[in-house]
């Protein structure tokens, strides 16, 4: 599956359309990936939020843009996943998570959202009975609270494909993620994220997939 930027933190209408075309051609599930309106910072800067309405309509605007392109090309939007700083803030703040989840639910009560496992995002999805899939990250380290470790800290981004594959397989076998300090946090795992802007993304994704398949784990579209 692919999480497709919707023009705010990256991309533009033509790039979105080309990406949709690639996904349809390769039978890849497509998800909307809304974030802050922050091209310069790639959506990874924590911006001030004026109101919950700002979050609601910022998210709906981006989902709508991608969904219209997908449907015009006879495709189907399969999920929604927040990007970058907005995702991190939602993981920590139940109000942001509820606003985001309700916005998706009001648009389509059957549309799954990707949630970082055991965070406020998962809590909001459960509260509002919105379908969700728990996500873990192949190329990121975690804090003791189960949040993504800040990219400003050494070791936060995993670039070694073999290490990433080892980490993912261990998470699945343990049913838990291991924090940077060795703390075990039980999680359900439905989907595994590899960041596309990681310079080693293709090799990393390939290595993770091969390791899982060699361990008897089937990979499928969401």
C-alpha cells in the first residue's frame, strides 16, 4: 500500500495523478496522507493549530483532493494516514485525534485510518468506532511511551535494511515493540511503514518483505 501526499507537505495535482496511475497499474492500495501546510519543512515542523475546525477541514480538504483523482481514474481510496508532525501531535493529544477521526468518519464511516499502535490515535478510533489498522515503523526508533523518537536524536532513523528487517520480525514475533531503552510495549500489528524519503527506502522495503516472507508471513494490500 502507498500513503500519498495530498499537496500540503509535498506533491501537487499532477504528481498525485501520476502516483495514482502507478498504484493502479501495480495493484497497490492507495491511502490519503494529509499533513500540515508546510512544503518547506516537509510537514515535519510542529505548527500552531488555531482551532479544532482548522484540523478538521485541513484533513478533509486533502483527502477530498486525492479521493477525487483516485475515483476519476476508477480507483478506490483504501485508508487515511496522518503525516509527520500532525501525526505525532495526534498520537499525543486526544482532542486532535478525535477531531481527525470524526472528520474521516463523517466523510466515510467505513474508511480505515492508520494509527500508531497504543497511542491516542488508536484510542480515538476505538471511541468513535471507526475502522483502524495498527501501524509500526520499520525505519524508526521508539520512546518508552511508544511514540516515535524525535529525528533530532541520534538513532531515531534506521537506515540499515538488515537491522530494520530484524526489528520488524522481532516486533511481530513478540507482539510488542522495543523502545530505544529496551522497554517492551505490547502492540497489535496490521501494517508496517517504510518512509519513502529514506535514501535506502527501496532496499529497506525489499529486505523487510523478503525477511517476513521467508519467515512464513504473508504480505498483502490493505
